[in-house]
C-alpha cells in the first residue's frame, strides 16, 4: 500500500465506484448537519439556560473530556468491522442530539444535559472518524486515495462555508434547537448511507489485546512517534491546529467587541474564505503529480502558517474586513492542499491493522492540545491584551515548519509497511 508511486497517483482518479459514493454521501450529509449546528450548544446555553461565560467555557471543556473518553475505544474498534461501528456511532449521535429538542419541548432541558451530550458527541465523533479512515483505506484503491481525500476535504469546506450562515438563519426563523434537530437527522441519514455501502467487510485479524483498555491506544501513539515520516507530520499538525484554534475565541472578542464589527460581518469574514478549501483540495492532485508528495507537504505546510500573523493587524471598517478575508483565504487554501495530501499519506503509511488506533491517537492528541492551548491563550490575552495574544500565536506558528519532514524517509518506511511493520 505504501509503495504507491507518483505515476500511480497521476494515472488513477476516475470513478471511485458506488461504495465510495455512498460513503462520501454519508460523510457529506453528516458534515453539513454538523456545520449547520455550529455553536448551537453555546447559543442554547446562553439564550435558553441563561448560562454565564464559565458555563459556556465548560461546554468547550466537555469536548476535551470526550477525547479522553474515546481513548479506550480506538483499540476496541481496531479489531471489529468498521461499518457497523460507524453506523452505531451515528445512531448514538442521533439519539443524544434528539434528547436536546425533546427536553426543550417539555421544559426539562438543563445545562448538565448539554454537557453530557457534548462529551458523548466528542467521543463518538473521534471513534467515527477513526473507523471511517480505516474503511476508506479498505474501500478505495491506493492510487485513488488522493482523489477520495480531495473530495472529502472539498465537502468539509463547502459545509463550513454554507452551514453556519444557514444555521443562523434557521435559528432566527424556527428557534434555538432547530439546528440540533437537523444535525440529529443528518446522522441518521449518514447511518443509512454507510449501510448502503454494501460491500463485504471481513473481520479484522486480531494481532494483540482487543479489550477496551486505555493502554491499547499506546500502539497508535507509538507508531506515530516512531515513524520517521509520520512523526514530524503528527507533531507539526497538532501544534499548528492548536495554535490556530486557540486564537479563534480571541478574534471573536477582538472583532465583535473592541473593533465593533457586526455579527454578520464577522460571519462573512470567516465564511467566504472557505472557498479556498475547495480550491486547495482541487489543486492537491495536480500539485502532487508535478512536484511529488513530499515537496507538497513541506511547502504547503510552510505556506499555511505564514498567514495568521496578519490577523493581529486588523482594524475597524471595510479595510479590516478585507484584511481578515484575505488572510483567511490564503490560510484555508494552503490548508486545503496540505490536509488532502496529509490524509492520503497518513493512510498510505499506516498498516491496515493499526489505522484506527493511529487515527484515534492523532485526533485525541489534537483535541487535548487545542483545549489546553485555548485555555492558555485566554490567560495570555488577559495579561497582554487580545491583539498581543493573537500576534504571539502568529509568531510561534512561523517556527512550526521546523517540525516538518524536510528530509524524506519514504522509501525505507514503505518497505517497513509493506512487510507489516515487522
């Protein structure tokens, strides 16, 4: 699998077949549902339950708790058929989300329920994504992985661009829990789509302990940290994503508070540039065909961190809005290229019997690091000011390319993967 050549990538990429289309459709409908309900829980907490900043922050902490809950699930899922796991997690997400509008309708909704639902959703999301990655690797020929991941990436950014504005309009028309209801239905439709994939899925061969033990996920972390190709990509991605996301609440405070932008302007500033994700995901394949996977990862990984520092210089008015949109467009276009190639390379280099554990370890690490840095940057902003904290994150991001794999190890590692990593 890992021995796929660049010529294989160039020659493939036509129709990916009916099973992939069903999987892609399931991903698309659940992603649009999730983006439609973006920030629904904080809004419900504030508008319906009259929660203060501390409780709203606790909802974000619930996502980190969910990541911890997901730790023992990765090893457990590894040696089970992936599609039944994906269907089960979709149904769990549908059920817990539906509990919110039901409780609201009967006047019984509480903050504790929102917190529990956020924890369950976080754990289920991580489990679903890890199982889906393994499913995609088994479903799509090696030479078509880049095309498949490009379509998934384009879907993500399309949903990110259209979902939040549509969700805001729906809440204004139909009330605070409507987007949560739609999100629940989207997971039900996703489960039906995964079931319709329809191909035979053999039971994975057990190569180690299978019980839901936290220690089992150490295999995933061990693989990521000992792989000469994946270790730098793993460390770089976790740090970059955490630094970018840690400044998101600060930018909201800066733009909506200190600079006086209207909410619609703030939403527009971050929605329109998502078209860059579509551009980047479409560029990934021709760029790999021309320059090779390693060079695209290094250059794309470097370009994506050159933009965020510009957000520290935003000013009120139209010029400030244009600056934010330009910075976000450059950032998201670079991310669209990098994420597509990274997702493909990660699947190519990971043996089939470790994909779920490796992806779970990757996602858990990212969520916990993001939660920690978001809390730290809140403290930094309290001491230095919001704009200074944003600038500090931008400066630190400029140093993260040092973590990228500037010297490739693909050939040696490919041999290890082709023999099962022994």
